[in-house]
């Protein structure tokens, strides 16, 4: 491939850039923001937040690809004492462990769950209504959806299975996801990739080789003039807090009565907040008719039960609603293959976390980016063969 243009400098765009440059392409990345990263961007500080929880799962090719290239940053290590401070909210009270039925159900692989049945119905038949409800709520940590039980059983079960794996598959880069983005950008530049920030592209470039569109799906639909580029995603309140540190605060609070998750990220990475302070990040899914205030109230109820004196200890907080930016959700009867295709034709390729690629969350972005470059290389090769035959 001679030239490749990438629109979007987030995780998917940088994955495509490194992959294409390694294959010898001349690559240009256009990022409309002044910094790279997209939703994987980490705030400068003093509170190094991400846009919601971000984790790297070590159970697939995503992790292997990064490791082979030396792109994995140092990972934060959770002290054993902190791991024991995992709390669940169940039947209106805080408890130390989830019900055993949750783990028995979670051991089943995704392949054992049907695509065309909702998770609530399938899990109820397998483990009973109570366990099905608890499991659906717990899986919300990787779904960002207010009613996980209504989604495809196979889709939810994959996330439940992987989020409860022991040892845990989820790992957190020390310093936030921005550390990973910095490493990927450095690698891309070393390979000769031209990266232009504050570079907004409002129309597809003409005659400059294949184009990879690595933006959020609504932005891609506008750029490509294709309103059919839609797929369901979650609607979640992101609620971040910095508290004066108190010994004994929980590490995680998982709401098993309704999907919601609070994590004290400084338990494993104290560098995310100033000394003596704890950084909490919560994601609280809300329905289509709910407000930000509803999600915040949900979070505050959990905090009242689990973080004594949190109101008096608060030194900083921020709240936002994240809509359509939390990855693809598959309804019963659909799989990742039914999402918007990577190959849009005419040398245009679509990547991101809501397109037709397997994996969970960021893995979908990675897989689609590698697939897009592979398809572009193949098309270039076929074009050259046609020229030789002519």
C-alpha cells in the first residue's frame, strides 16, 4: 500500500496507523482534537480521569499485539488488602461477597448461551430468576446499559464470563490509558506516521489512497453521508469524585439491585490523585427517559452506604452523561457480524467499538482496525495484479 489516510487519532486510529506503517504504507493521521486518544484520553490532572472505566483484557489478540510491540505500559498492581475490600449492594444492604450462583453462571462460556434469546430469559432457565437478575446487574460494568437482561444472552454472557475470571483479565495501565496512547503515538511516529492534531476533516480526501474512518459512529455517519451507520450503545452517568483518604474505604462497589459500579482507582494506582486523596470513578447506567440527576442520585445512595462521611471528605467532583459512546450493544437475534461493516467500499474503511468486529469494548476497536488495514492491503494487492494482467 502506498498511502493511507486515517481520520481519528484515538485507540482505533493509532492501531490502524501502526499496523499500516509496519506494512510499509505512508500513513497520515488527522485528529480534530489538540491531543490524541479520543475516549482513551486521560485528563492532565491533578485527577487523572478517563472517560469512564478503561481496562485492558489479557484474554485475546489485543493484549498480545500490544505486548509483542513493547507497547504495554507498566500495569497498576492491586494490593491484596485492597482486593478484599470488594463490596456488593444486594437487597438494599452492603455485603462482602456476591452470591455463589453468580459465579456458577459466570463459569459458562459465551458459546453456551444463545444469540436469539435475551439474557434474562436464558439465565433464569439455567440458574433461576434471582441469579439471573444479579448476574445481569453485575455484567453492567462492561455494558453501560440500564437493562442488561434485555440484551442477547451470548453477548452478555461473554462479558459476564470475562469480568469474573480468576485471575482477573482486566488490567489498568499505571497513570491512566493516556500512557498507552502516548506509547502507541510514539511508535507510530518512529515508523514514519505523520500525525496532525487540531486537524478536522469534513469531507473524505480524494485520490490519496484508502481512507480509514476511526471516529465515533455518529461522526462517521455524517462524514460519509450515510445515516444507516447506526448501532445501539449505552447511556450512562459518569460520576467522578476525589475524597480525602480514609482507611477501610471499599475498593469496588457493585450494585446487584440495579446496574451501577463505583471503583476507587487509587487503590491500585495512587498516582491518579494528589497524596492523601482517593479518586473514585463511577458509571451508573440510566434509561432513555432518565436524567443525569437520576444517575447521580443512584451513585450518592451507594456512596452513603459504603463510604462513610464521603460528603464532608469530597474535595472535587464532576458529572456527565455519556450517550452512544460506550461500545456496541447486541439485541437478541444479532451478533457483532450484524453491526456496520468495516469495508464501506471505494477504499473507505470504518473502525471503532461499534462496528462488525469481535471482542469486548476496546478489543472491538483493535480488531476492526487490524481488519481494515488487512482489507486495504488485500485490495491494493489485487489492484496491482489487475494492472500487471492488463
